[in-house]
C-alpha cells in the first residue's frame, strides 16, 4: 500500500480508502467486519462512512468493530464520516446549520463510540444556510477536539472556492478535502472542480471510481443486467441505470479498459482504479465493495500504476468532449498560454 497526505493537512492516509455505504444493507455485520480487518491487514488506513448510510447502521457497525478490536488494530485507522442529509423529517433534520450539524456530529460519535473523528465532511452544499454559519460551526468542532479536519462532498467548483476563501477571510479552519464522483465515465469535474481543488490545495477523495460497477466489466452491451449485481434487481437504479449510462461512449471506455486489462493479465477494476487514483489532486480513491471477494479484487490496485501509453488510450476513449469555448478545443489558448518560441 502507498500513502499520501490528506489534502492540505499533515495527516498521511492510504491511497485507497474503504467506503462503507453497503454496511448494514448489502453487507451484513460479519461481512463488514471482515472487510475492515482485511483492509487494515492490507495496509489501508482511511475508512469513510456517513450518518445517512443505512440510516446510521453503518456507523454502528464500525463502532462495534472498534470496540471489539485491540488498540493496535484500530490505531492506524483515519476515520471519516459525514453529515448534512436528512436523518428524520423534522424542519431542522437536515442541512448545514449549526443546529443540525452539532446534533448530527454528536449522534455520529455516539454510534461510533468515539470521542472524535479524524475527518468530518459536509455531505453536500446547503443553499438555505449561510456558508459563514457552516464554516464557523466546523471551526468550533476542530477547536473542541471533536474532529481533526473537515472536508466537503459533492460541492461544485464555485461552491468549494467560496468556502475556501471565506474560511480564510474569517480566519477559521479551512477544508482539506473534496469528495466528488470521479471515474472514467464521470470526468466532467475536470472542467472546473479539479482546477479549483488544485488551486485551493485540497485533496480529492473520488467516490464511485468504477462507475457503479460498469468499469468492472459486469455489464454487457445489448444484455440487460440480471442476477446478483447492482442493476440486476433494478436496471433503472440511480445514476448508473442501464439505459441511462449504457451509451456508445460508455461501451468505448469499457472496451479500452478491457484491452489494457487483458494485455496486463489483470482485472478491469484494477485498471480503472489505477487510472483515477493517479489523476491530479487525488489523495485516496474510495472502494465500495459488497463482498470480501470484491474488496480483495479492488485491493490489487494498491500498487498499480498505468504506463503513459495506457493512460493516453484511456483518456482518449473517455474524453467527455466538452462543447465549444472555454472547455473545448477553442479554449486551448486560455487554458494553456505559452510564450512565443516555447
């Protein structure tokens, strides 16, 4: 396992992160504990959860894992959780207000059985709460020792830039990470969000790096999903729905990933994970496995790096082709100004 610094903090984390969204729904407690044990055994350190995952059950499962393991097993863990999404249907049951975040963090700590977490992430932007209120609250959490750092999740480029510069103007703690969707099938964040992250010095924690399973090769062209897969029970599930994501571009990306995997003698998942983990700004890529077997496959990407030729081939196949200026070909001079003769 390789390690990187967590954004603009001083904390080192593994370049692969164990995501726990399946804990309590698709993965039972024994299976979840087995994944945590194996991840730590493989040298993994960063574990990511959220209060809304299985409506708190994921945090409870992780809490019981902490309580049942010796200190030398749990000490390496850099634990991240999130708050913002609704945990009840009351008027203040969601959002980034001081009231909700304070109650959400305290509830997460109770479920985890811990006095603090290393990284607390706001799960999404909240247009109803002044950003000053949110940042002041997060700064108070840091000062109180309830969190080590805080990060953002699912923010757009302008939102994260506003958060960073407002924090600096207020002289409060700044965010250290951004957790966005990022994969060979979802590269649009490279237009605005990645440049904003690099400018601010944040670290990226990509979620859904396998595109909801598409990049593992489990789905076939002109063959609707069936069996025990994410889309087997419901082909219209979420943003990875078969008819929504099964475009010509998607199949071209899958073909390119499959060719590199076959040439190397590795799995498609390893190739896709290696690509996203070595993108600019990425600190740690979040693995979302339902089973221990899936986690084992994903962990093989821990030391995997692609060649320049392989990366170029995947970049070409997955190019989302932004239209016109300023992102497309007409904007090249704006993005890459050079002096004459250089």
